[in-house]
C-alpha cells in the first residue's frame, strides 16, 4: 500500500509532521475566549459593550423616536409655542447670550433622541423625526439609490436607512406630507448653532411684522 502524501502547504510545519492542535481548541473553545482568559486581570472592569453594540443601542432610541413621531410632533408644537412665548425674555437677556446654554441642552436632548448632528437647520418635523444628517451622504431630499433590500444603508450596512425611516415616521404624523417639500442645501455656517432659538427668533420676527 502507498504512503499518504505529506502536506507541504505554507501553514503546515516545515517537517511535514501533523500540526499540533491546542488543547483548548480541541475542547471547542474559541480564540476569543482564549484571549479573554489570558488577558491580564485588573481591578478595572470596562463595561462589556462593544462599540458596535453601543451604536445599535443608539439606533434603538432613534428608532423609538420615529415610531413615536406623532407624539413628538404634538410635543414639539407645544414646545415651540412656549419658546416663542419666552421671546421677550430671550430678547431681554440677548439671543447671543442664551445661545450657549440653550445649545448645550439642545445638543444633549436631540443627540440622545435623534442622534442630532447640530446642523442648525432642523427638519425633523418634515422628515418623520428621522434626522437626515445621519445619512452618511447627508442627503436632505430622500434616499440614494443604494438602499439595501432590507432597508438598510449601503454605506453602513447595520444602520437602517434614515430616509426609509423618515418615510415611515412621516406616515404617522399629522403634517407628514411635509416630507414632500424640497429642502434647501445645508448652510454650513449654521452648524453648531441652536435651531430652537433660530426658529423662535424667525417666528417672533414674522409675528411682529404681521402685527405692525
Ligand atoms: S436636522 Fe439638524 S438640527 Fe435637526 S436633528 Fe438633524 S442635525 Fe440636528
């Protein structure tokens, strides 16, 4: 009977002898577990959440906002009215002075709920409460042609397309057809400014003009 040919692949040992299987691998233990077990022990225990899972958790809040777009639309209308009522106060203090603290709050609240990128020209009311600035291409007027069959983004495959979600959210809203309006290109000079205050100042100016 002829001898079996000896493997001479690059991975194989130079001598041609069969490669020794690590005992852990033989027991079905994965490489990741081996690395984790052999890592130095320390008192500090980082939270056991990978960056990817952190992102997915973020999507959870974002998607909640889209699902509750009708309630948020109602809430924002009341919130905007209250801000407008406070216009004399903002004016007395100075819009420039209140910008800092208001922006601080706006950034955190909208960052948590919508992953807001502080473009300063909020269009959430017209996009089903799905922030279009989360689109990697920053498209402000609908999706690109690369939406995956499962409705996810072509650039970030784990992320639901913000425009697919925008359409879903808009269908729950009273003024959902605002999504059909064409949005202007982003004015980069307004980045990192408060959209809340800008909308309030514009509405107050219009009101004063109408009253004059
Ligand atoms: S549209 Fe602009 S202001 Fe509104 S949530 Fe998105 S980044 Fe923030």
